C-alpha cells in the first residue's frame, strides 16, 4: 500500500486529520487539487473546543499567535450603536484552559496547517493532484487519479467539500434543506475600525442575516441578505455594496476585496462511513454560516476519526465497529446539536419582523448579563456542549458519558487535558487506589453528577466513554473493552511509557 490512510482534500479538515493521524504514529497521504491555499477568508473563527484539539496536535500556538485572540465576544447594533451583548469566555476558565476565540481568516489557518503538515515526516501533502474516483474491497481502498494512476491505502477519507468526488463515489448525497433566502458574503477593508471596539456589528433593524464580524485590524467579514427579485449581479454591484457598508459601518471608508452570493443550506450525508471510506467536514455536512460552526465541526470530525483509524490500522479488535461509532456519533452531533444551533440563529435572522427582532435583541441583552446565561452562551458558541448518546461504544447510562471532559485544574497546577495530551486517560474521583496511570480529581463539579469513588475513561478525543461507579478492576476492564472495541488492550495506554501493573 502507498499509505495506511489517503485523505482526499487538503483544506483545514484534511490537514488537521493528517496531523491527528501523525499524533498516533500513522502515515497519511493528503491529495489536494489546488496548488495554493484559498485566497478569501471563509471560516474566520476557531472556537475553544477546536482549539483543544489543535493544541493536542501541535498547531494551537502558531494559530493563536497568527490570529486575534478575543476573550470577550461583543456585539453592537450597527444602526444605533447600542450594545447588544458581550459573551465573556473568561467565565469558563474553570473548565477551559486559556478561554477565548481565535479570529483568523481561513486562508491563514490553511497556510499554517500546510506548513505543519509539510514539516511532519508522517504526512505527505501532494498538491495539484485531482482525484477521479475510488473503489474499495474488504482489504483496501484504491484511489484513482485524473492522470490515470492509482494509489492504494487501508482506509480513505473524503475531506473534499460539498462538491467533492468521494461522497459521490460512495453513492451518497447531502440531504436536508436549503433556506429560501440568498446571502452575500464579503471581505471588507476599512480605513479605520469603528470606535466602539465590538467584534460583531448586527443590523437589528434590517431584515435577514445582516451584520459583520471583525477578522483582523481594519478587516471585516460582512453578511447581508439579498432581496427577492434582486439579481446576483445587482446584489454584487458597487452601489449595493456601498449601501451595505454605510448601513453597517457608517461613514468609514470601506473597500470590498472579495464578495460572493451564497445559498444557505442545512444538509448532511445519509452516512459518514461506508466500509473503509469515511467522510468529514463539508463532504459529510453543510450548515448555515450563522454561528461560525462549519470548519470547526469538520476539525471535530477529524478528532473523532483520527484515533479510531489509528486503532483500526493496528489490526486488533473490532475495526468495523470503531468506524461505525464515528458515523453514529458525528451524525448525532451534527443533526442534534450543530444543525439545531445554526438553524435557530438562521431562522431568527431570516424570519423575525423588525419589531420582534428589536424586542428579541433587548431580551437577549438583558439575559446575557446573567452568570448562567453567559456560561450557556459560551458553551453553545464555543462548541463545548453536545453529547453522544447513541454510540455503541459509549456507556450512556450516566449523564456525563458521551460529553467532553471539563479541563479542570488539578491539585498540582496542571489541567486534565495537559495530562491527557491527546491520548486516553483514566480519571479517578474520590478515594480509590488504581494501580494504573491516572489523574485524581479531588472535588468533581456538581454538574458531573458523580458520587465518589468513580473512575472516568476518557478517550483520545476528550470524550468521556464511561463512568465506572463503585469501581473494581473488573468493571474498569469491561468498560475499557467496550470503549475501544478491543483495539487497545488495557495493558497498553496509547503513547504511555507506563504499563499497567
């Protein structure tokens, strides 16, 4: 075989997956048809949950340094300049290390990830390579290239976008809905930033999804609705652009550097895995740009998939069930959490009349001041909520199982995810002597709903696979076997230098 895994598509999702596989010692080939990274901004935020993943894979520090790290995500009414809300991510510092949002244009994210992939000896990025199709059998996947050659791998992953060839080769489509409205997205360069210092500007008194988010100094992403009966050409005309810029930014001089009309979709594939081929990112699901969840959801797909592919490649345990769990878990997260979140924002923006929008804005502004609502907003926007309940490898009887592990501060001053470092981890709560590598949480948060002593099994993607109550070694071993489908014996913690005695 040419590599254990072939990744079709070298955007942020495919590049992140290559780094994730390399973290587990797995070689991959990434095939990208575009010789250069995209030029436009596209996805512009990296939320806290995605930051945790990229930290595990060695990409976080570079991305954070290149972007604008925002701890308070504030929005104002662009028409009246009144403050709408502030989402202060520092309120989550008890469960997130260095909470905040990285604001960085996608072309910058992609450039940095390319550099990291090119520097990793386990990653083989091949640009200017176009895939024509693929075939698979019980042992391998053949990826056919446009130049007539074929590459062979144990597994393949389609990260080639909504119009990619991999999903089509599997006979799958994106099912769901397309919203009736069209939106225009633009990248805008300002002569100066508005004086209010807000990260987002929303035209509450205008219909539709109408506003802008700051990407960098003097650079903004604008979203605006296109009225019915207005052609795409007119919507992109200089007069229309000037009108939009004036409504959002007032008299500040603005230059549009890129602009395009989009339909807004909420769609996902019927399955994310067939045999030895998986889908991730836009190849598997597309959602409204409202909420900035798309690229982040794709990188979170990669986090779920990378360790499962790595374990499957080792040839132990039930590889098919591991990949089946990827399909079930990520489709549940996309349809049950991500699509619902973006759909609420989109429908509120598209459907509320002006009077209702103003009333809703006032209600949100008041509610956002409450501590509980701040935490809820941070969890929703930051993609820290959501749960896997349908997975065959998660013991969902306990409400903590299937959720992301809170990155709690430990007694030695470190945090759980620092100890985990992108690998498996046992967490002991209470007085229980475990003769295996683990960390101890002296006092669990009430929201964990645990009665010590308990042992948590945390997967490499940071998800709690099981909560073992009244633990014994036999109970822990059974839960471990289920969590990893027998692919990771309990005598061999991934990446650990310690054998369980």
